[in-house]
């Protein structure tokens, strides 16, 4: 049963459910939890969560229960803690309540206890304890998916089998702190007196457990290193042996870290001088407010390393960089030496952090063990110079990728930030930007800098802007699961996860001295003021004359097989003045001429319908396009708007040459009333009835001409034709198309706003390529009409486009055959080979009104080979002459 918030819960009833092998879902301050008491209940809980059996859970507890079932006497100290906390302690074998505890409720000789999760849970745990039973508890989510903060976010597997599920609304901590906060239980290991997991209220709990003596004093140092105000975008290596270097330190505000180099960056003859300068300056306020690391000499140069450790360092040094590491044992050696040094200096052990420098082949292969070796580790550095020297390799993007990925994976396993290897050519600004961006794309946190001029661009690339931070915070905080539109942007769980990661990056603030100047103003295109009203007319701001070069360009871009569009002689035989401007060229031109004044602010082009080629268009004609808003429909969630329009193309003689209907998706628009005195000089064009004078003329003329029967495949209703023509759309081809048709939408051409791999092929351009694949098999089309298109999945560059067609209907009248066809555009499939012998679902082929999401659902359920592969569905008609 499900109980709503506010209903009174009965402790005995919940306990009775649990003791009878049931499971209960209950809201805590940290998120929803799932509970069981019996072995059967715990097994059921693990099965529903898909939790590995080698991962034990914990039990609900109070300080009194803690005292009774553990070998510890810290219950009194825990009573003073009010925040939710998890503690790990050795269990007391003689405690009666442990006799019936399921094996998965404890591990070895220790047990995890969760305290202060909720007042009712404390009452329930106490009631169960009086019956000598303990309640096993864990988060109510599928393993590896993160806490659930609302009842409806819990997987239906769990909710369907839970005997009781209490709806407590959204968890309080998520509401208070925002969903990008780390909302999990902070865990303290009382056996070894240390933090083992930092989660909610970690700072408060660290201070309290330290004051209570529940953790070692040096845990404060470890916490400060991992959770302090450190940033890891840039680390600037300094020439430590030069006095003038230290004179510049007060001016060095930009670098997140300053590195005092005693190894390769310091010539042997100057090392003693460098040590003396470091020892002097760390005793002064020079480094106050700065994060300082010292790169020590490698273990193989032990004499120099011991001299490095003779320096009288102070807490103004935060970390030591450990070079030339090959195995985890190297870190252990450094740890022993530095611990001895700390004791000599009268400092607590673990005062100084470590930054392992992975720069050897063996070190890369052992990176995971190295970064996990010491709790002092606070970041990792990848160095390529010594590594590539060992490998006899050159510094290239490809060679770097392997090392970057290997060390990044190790750093992430240890939850440590990673500094990328430096870019040595300090005069090559463009090269630095490329190198840093490649590292940033991989997810690396920052970069080593060798010159001050490198710091600002590195901070910019590895940081985020204030505008980005505000946007990410707004999106993540308002995200409620599933998929949604936030400020016009499509948001799903993977995007939110990425945004949470980005929020950990510092905000970039340029410290460049800005000269007095004038700020630029951006010209906005698309809908003005995001306002529309029904019957509003929008006119294209351009006219285009189509000369013969347009026809040549079109034939170079798409397969064109209609003889009326390829043969002057055939066109004249049918009474036309010349070969026709291709039908699909006009469709694209009509749509693209409206980009600047309308659709540049559009999110998605949904479909076109009823595309009628009304009057013949020839080379030399001048065309313009106008559009009228027919309907404005809010989406079901109220966050977006579908705009339905009628598009009309007009020639220089003021004749309507093409009409179509178009549906587009915008972010939420403001719908205003049509002004009473509204009138537009082009309004008359929308009142004429839609009829294809051209189509009627062509069908009549072809029947009077002998010969010219079609040579295409003979088809019957219900057949599926697999088309063999597949071709990719390259970036240069797509850009050429956008330039020719004046398509200025940034999603198709702006490779600075979007990565090249993210640039999408225009939907209008996909249409003729898919249709070309179909028309190759049908051949000798006299006339055609696009009834409806639907865009299903986007197409990126270099993806091959092919098609298959389903014959919906065939009508014969005299010598003319009219086919109604449903063609599916496919990407990245060799259609003839991959679909041969495959049953394509009738639901997909025959259902007229399907949303893109419904098409995807059918494919995933009944034909997974087509899932995510259909880019477009086109319903169309063709007319062709048959044998007499």
C-alpha cells in the first residue's frame, strides 16, 4: 500500500510487515530508503535493487542501540550529534539482537549503523530492538543509479513489490541544497578513526567527530586537502633558483597553484640556491593566500631528494609533487621520508599532501595503484616528456590520448583531479588552445603551465563562465527526472549529470586589463520578441533568381532522377518551356528563405505536409517566400510551442508556384491577439485554393506521348522495397548546401558553438537524399507530391543515408499509375544487406499517426535493428506511365 505524507504511521504495523518478510520504502532527509528485517526480506531487497551480494548494507540505529550491539563506548559521544551519520564499528557477538540479523546486514567483524535519518525510523528501530531484531536499510534505488528524492523516481520493480511505500514528497535536503549537492550519508570508521565517505553535512560532522575524538586529528588535514578551497585548473611552474621569481609572486593571482621546482626545472648547480630561497620565503608571508607545491627530486637521486627534505618547510606549502613514479611502492617510500621530515619539523603527520606525477611507462600502467596508495594524494599530474622519451614516441594528439585516458581513469577511480601535461611551445598560443581543449573534452580538470602567458587561457578553458554556472545551477536545481525542457533546452539525466560535473569547475574571471572600448551588440534573427498571433504573415527578406548554376549545383549535391528535371528534350515533349527546376530544390529553398526571419530561433523542424508544385519554375525565374501562421499549440507540458504554418512561394509574375504546410517546435512563445486593424498585402495568396495545375498538365500530356513507359520496379500494395543506394553527407557538402540555400541556422554551420561531431545535417537536405534513394528504383516519375514528412532522429556528418519503402496503395487510371508510398530514411545501415530477410513490424509500416517517440518504441520492442536508425518518415505520391 502507498501512504501519502501527513498520514499517521503505526510502528507496530510497519514492524509486523517487516517481520513477515516484507519490505518498506520510507523517505529520509537524504532520500528514500528501503528496509527489511528477515533474511527473506533482505534477499528480496537485494534482488529488487540488483545490488551485488558482496556489498553488505547497514542497520537502523540509535546511540542506545549502538552501545548495545558494538564493542564501543562511543554512544554518549554520538548522542551529541544531530545530523544524519553512518558509523562503522566492530559488533558484539553476545548481543541478542545480532543472532537473527541476516548475513548481508554486517561484514566480517564490523557493522554499519545509520543514526538520525528520521524520528519515525529511530522509533521503529527502537521498537524492533526491543524484540531483539535489527532493521537492515539501504537506499531505495537500483544499484549504481544514485539516491531517489521523490517516490515516483523509484524504479517500478521496487515499488510494485514493496508492501508499504510512504510518499513523503521531495527529500528536504535536496530542496534545501539543490540537486547538484552530494546527498549521501557521511560515513565514519570508528575502528580506524577516519572518514570513509564524505556526504551530507560532511563539514559539520568532520568538526564534531574531531572534537569528540572519534577521528584522528590528521583527518582534518586530509579533509582540507580534498574538500577545501583548492582549485585545479592551472599550476604554474616557477624558476625557483632565480631571486626575481620570488619578487613576482605577489603579482601572480591567476594560477591556481604555484610550483616551486627542485627537479628538472632547476639545474644541478643551482639546486642548493633554490632550496635556500624556498626555505627563506616559506617563513615569510609571501605565499599567504596562495596554493604552493614543491616538486621534489626523484627517488633515484636520493642524495638530492634528502637535501630537498632538509628544507624547513611550513604549512604555507600545501603539497609535494612526487616525480618519476613507477609503482605504488614509490609513493610509500616518499610517504615514509616525508613523515619523518614532518616529525622533525614538529608538524603532525599528513600535514603535507601529495600530487603524484605520472610520467613513466611503468607509472602509466600502474597509475591506479599509485593514485590510490596514499590518503595524502590530492591531485594527479600527467607528464609526457619522460614518458614519450621511454616509448620513443612523438608528441601527437593520438599518442597523448592513450596516456591521458589511462591516467584520467585512475584519477577518477581515486576521485582526484588531474592536471594535464604542459604544452612546451610557450610562443604557440593557437597550439596551446588546441591542446588544452582536447584535454578538456576528455574531462581533464586542469593543465600545467610553463609561462605566465599560458595561465589565463588555461583557466578560461578549464573553467566555466558565470553565465554558464548560473544556467547549470538553474537547470540542475529544477530538474525532476525524466526528460524536460528548461528555458527551451532539452534536458535529460545524462545532460544533468554532465552539468553537475561542470558545476565543480571554478568560474573563470579574466584578470586582463581591459582598455576603454565599446561592447558589441548581437543582431537577433528568427522570431522577433518571441511573439506570434494566428493569421500573422511573415515574409522572407530575400528574393533569389535561379539560373543554370543552381541546377548544376543541385545535381552535384543530391541524386536527381526525374526526367523532367534532367532532360530538356523530354520536358519540351510534354509541353514545358524547359526542364523543370527540381521539386525538392524548391522545397528546400522555400524553407531556407524563411530561416533568418522565422526559424533561426526554432528548436526543431517537425514536419512538412501537402507540398504542391503548382506552376512550372524554370531557370531565370525569381522567387520569394511568404508564410502565414495557422495555429499556435502549446505542448502538453506547457514548456514549448508548436507553430503550424502555411508556406507559399511566388514567382516574378506574382504566381503561386508552390505551397506547403510546415510544423515547427519553439521554446515557449507568447501568443498575442491579432490586432484589429491588421492587414498584410500578401494575404490574398493564402486564400486561393491549392491545386496542382502543373501536375494535371503533366499527367494529361504524358498520355498523349508515345513511349516513355516507366522502367522502374513493378510493385503491389503491402510490399516493402529495400533500396540499395546509400550515400554519406560530408561536412563540406553540408556547408555548401547551407551556403547555396542561405540556411544560417547555427546548428548546421557554426563549428565554434558546436563540436564538428555535433553539427547536424539540415532536415530539408536529408529529404531529397532519402527520396533519391527511393526514386532510383521507382524511376520515370512524371509527378510527385510529398504528403507528410516526420523527422525522427538527427543526422550528423559522414553518416550514410539509405531508405526502404512500403507501398500503401496503387491506383491505375488509363495509362497512369498512382502509387502512395511510405519511405523510411535510415542512417548508418547497408539497407539491402542488413534488412534482407528481416520482418519489419506492420505497426511501423501501416500506422498513420505516430510520434517520433512511438516509432522508436516500436523499433526497440519489435525490431531493435532499426532503433535510433530511422531519421525520417515520408508519405508521398508518385504518378508514372504504365505499359499500354
